[in-house]
C-alpha cells in the first residue's frame, strides 16, 4: 500500500473519530451539571476521564497488535486500537458507579 493511500485512510479514520466524539453525550454534561447546581469543572473532569480511557484502551490495543505481529498493516493497527478503546469503555461502564 502506498504512503498516500495510508495517509488518506488515516485522515478518513481521524475525521470519523472526531465526528463520533463530537456527537457523543459526554459533552452535553455541562447543561446537566449546571441544572444540578454543580460546577462545570465536574463535567469536564468526567469528559477527561472518559476520553482518557479511550486513549489508554487504544494504546493497549496497538501494543497488543505489535506484540503479535512484527510489521502489521495499518488497517490491523487501526482495528486493534478501535477494539482496545471499545473494551476500555466497556470495562469502565461495568465497574463504574451506578
């Protein structure tokens, strides 16, 4: 696969990730925090924790792919990152406060 094609795929994946993150309800917590009488800082703290878990999960997924394969394709690395992020968020929801 050529470098231009890899860059195009990564740019498309990045645009898709930004669109998905911008549409999530984690950024709508500000209005709920204000309505509940809490400060805006708690909403930003929750958003930072949630996005941090996604980044950590993606990193673990990428490391797992590189541990299995010496020179993986970009699509496999991207799939490993996505799977790691999804699993990290699922674990956070499973052990989180109810």
